C-alpha cells in the first residue's frame, strides 16, 4: 500500500491542472466497473493497480442512486489517495501520480 501522507502533499491540484486532466481523460473509456455488489475489496485492489499503471482512469459506478454513487466515489478517493478530477453521471475520473515513474506531468 502507498504512503498516504506522501500522497496528500502531492494531491493539491489547481483548477488549471484539473482542466488539463479533464482534457486528457476525455477520450478514455472506463477501465474499472463498480456493479451491484458495490465497492468490494477486489474492485478496490484493481482500482489501485490500474491507477499505479495509468495514473488517470475512469470508473463506471452502476450501483445505487446518486447518494450511494457519491459515497462510493468518496470511499475510492479516501482508500486509494487518488484525486477526484470529475464526475459525469455514472462515471468518475481519478488521478494518482506514480511517485517513481510519472507519466503525466502537471505544470504549476
């Protein structure tokens, strides 16, 4: 598991950086799906592995109503240390830089 204290320092992205990430995420397809069983440990582990590999991912959350989706999104952000970039309907975009080999470089 990653050092979340280190991630908290990294995850203060500006609105300019958020817009840049939204643009990069526009063409992406959801790579993780949260279904009727909600956020299981397996889904959470897959999310973390995918974030470490790709840094910027879309997650489709098909479970529950809006409040339940919001709760799942907040759990994903809290448990992975990823920054929520955007939500549109049932899809959420998360960003988590790889501390060893970052692929996405955000300017200040």
